[in-house]
């Protein structure tokens, strides 16, 4: 949770706030390709990476953010002839075998001492946002050099005691506006979330699920994916985002929030669930498998109604049932 609130605080700042030409002390700069500063930072990083994977490397640079004597770097190390590194021949083979190596992307924090850039820490291929707490001990770097800087923060309203109807439009806008890797039509993007919401509303008409939990699940469950492939912790991150936004953008009772949290965290790891709300969330997601060429299997549906729809093959004959919750279920997933 603590980690995710930090991430959340970071992810709202538009890139445009980064001042490329800023010279003033304390400003964040992104040294240009070919600049002496950029070369000095990369020269500082290279020996650590070469020692770690026991081979010569050059870097493809994604980000270098410098402020005074601090530098944050996001790079992809490659062989000197620009070919990809075979990490199976490095100490990372074990992590690859365990499915906890997320590619060659490398993040590093450096600090200048005696005119030399010194590596404080780095990680190659982490499966989480490794830099999220580098602004805290032991590194204590300025937060502004981390991706997205420090302009926006979410403060949880812990004093709120009354429940009000959820403003879904406002809530969706806040989540959709967060920087991410995806476009709206990516297989786990907002077009999918909308169909899950519609499916969930159809199912709820007969399963007796808690509709707000189902609608919130559709928004949050894939919201913090970091890629469209293997991303085992994305449900957990989605749940943590819901937790961070609860009390500010929406509220639920503790009991209902626990359902939402559970449904998000376990939506890819578990088969079925007997609770009608959790089962409805998962069925709503699985009924959208058609988008990736998979036919939903009635055997993997948690609710009888979900199994009935899966057996039929398409949800269209039941779309009208979502009319109790959505303005226009037939076109709900189309963007205006
Ligand atoms: Fe997912
Ligand atoms: Fe999904």
C-alpha cells in the first residue's frame, strides 16, 4: 500500500512539466543525446552493469533525469554490436525460469561524488516498480527526478463518514488519465474494462451481486498493467490503486471494499468463487475472452448465469438486462 501510494503520487505528472532546457539549480534536466552530461552518467553506470552480467554493454536510453548531483536512469543494455543480450547466459537465468524477470529494462540511481557519477542502486528486469521508494531511506533522492516527478499527490480523505453515490464518469476519467503503456483499444485497456462493466451489469441482474463492487472491479482490475503480456502482479496493483482512491474518488463500506480488493487481487490466479459478487466480477472479465480469440468456457464460470451465457457463446441476447445500471447497454463500450 505504502509503495503504491508513492507510485500514485508519481504517475499523475504530465511529461510536459519536465524542463528540458532548465539550467537553474534544482531543476530536472534530460541531457540530450551526445551531451557530456549524458555520457558521464552512462559511463558511471556501465561498469556496474558489465560486472553484473559479465559482458560488455552499450545502452539504449529510455530516460535520464538529472537534478544537481542526482541522476535517475532507465536504459536497456545491449551488446556492443546492438544485439540483444541473452540473459539466459547470465545470473538472471534462474529468475527467468521462475518467471520473475521482466526483460532487459534497467533502472538505476546515481549520485555525483568528486566529479564521478557513482551507482547507488540498480535493478535489471524487476517485476515491480523498483524505483517507487528511492526517494526514501536509504537513498533519499529528490522525488522530482523519478518518473513523472512530484507535482500531483492523492490525499486520502480519512474523515469522510457518509457514503454518496459514486460519480463513475469522474472516477473513470481520473484512472484513464493516469500515464500507462496502453492505448484504449489494447486487449487489457479501457475498451475491455467497458465491456467487463457491461457484462457485469448484465450478470448482476440475475446473480444478485453488489453492483458498485462489480462496476469498480471492471475499472480497476486491469488498470495498472505494465504490459499486455506476463504481468503477474497487475491485479494486486489494481487493488492498491482502488485502495488509494477510496475515500477521495469513491467510497464503499469496509465489507464491500474487501470484496473489491479480493476480486482484483485474485482475478487471474483463481478458478471460481462462490461469493456472488466476486464470481460476477470474474465471470464478467472471462466473458470478454472473445477479444483474444478464446471462447469462454462454462466450466470456468463462477455463476450459473455466467455459465449459461458462456454456453450460448455471446452475451448479446441479454444485454438489455444491463439497462438497470447503464444508460445504453448496447453501445456502452463504444467511445464517443
Ligand atoms: Fe487482468
Ligand atoms: Fe480483464
